[in-house]
C-alpha cells in the first residue's frame, strides 16, 4: 500500500509502474484543475488544467493537426500523478525527468499519441513555452512585466472555478479522441 497512490476515481496503483489501464481522463482533468501553475506564486489561482486548455486552443487557432491539439491538451498530464515542479528546479531533478517521461509515454500511448513526430513534439513545446511567457507577463505578482509573445488565440487567464476547468478539459479531450478517431 505504501507504494500506491489513490486517484480521484478511486484507482490505486504505483505511479512508478503506471500502465495504460491506470490512466483515466477524469483523474487527469480533476487533478490538473486543482494544481496551481508556478508553484502557486501567482496573483491568483491559475491551474495547470487551464494552461493546458489554453495551449490546445492556441494550437487549434494556428490550424495545427488534431493530434498536436490533443498533445497540447495532454502535455502536462503526468502532473496529475506526480504533481508540478517549477522549471528552474525541474531541470536539476534528472530522476524526476525520467519518471515524468515514462508516465508521459504511457499517457500518450493510451490516447493514441505514442508516435508523435519530432516536428509535432516541437510544435507542442513551442506553444507551451510561448504560453508560459504570456502567463508570466500577466500572472506574476510584483514581478517585472515582460513582453508576451504574440499568440493566435487570446488565452483565458482569468480566475476560473476548478470544476469548470475540469469539465472543459475532459470534454475537449473526449472530443479529440472520439470525434476525430485519434485512439
């Protein structure tokens, strides 16, 4: 029991040995809607789930493929199982990065994205980086305002109810998986 985690849906498993059967979009959507970006050092609560939705909408506004849109939506899904660590620290935690990669590989396989190309991965990374800059320019309390990158879609950086974010995240994921036959 000590090596197992409990998920919102009631599943129990060892996240170090995660399998596709352990992954539910309901667990991911719920957890990401309750995890604050930036280690919580923002003007107000802004979740990883809301960030992920904004990334997917940006990919859609750029006319990128359904696969890239779904990958943008799920790019931080591992954080539902191992939480969020801020970038300045994460790069030093090589063991964390290995664990994160293993979990992300399983999640992407589960949702039909296990074969993303280098170009598709680069597109996801580009949007994630640009969204981060946009978020920092608006959400950092007491920080120096930086010039945000020009985005194709206006990100929703407002304070939102976690249940609304959770429901939108799950609905968007299901839309791209079911309607577009990505699985």
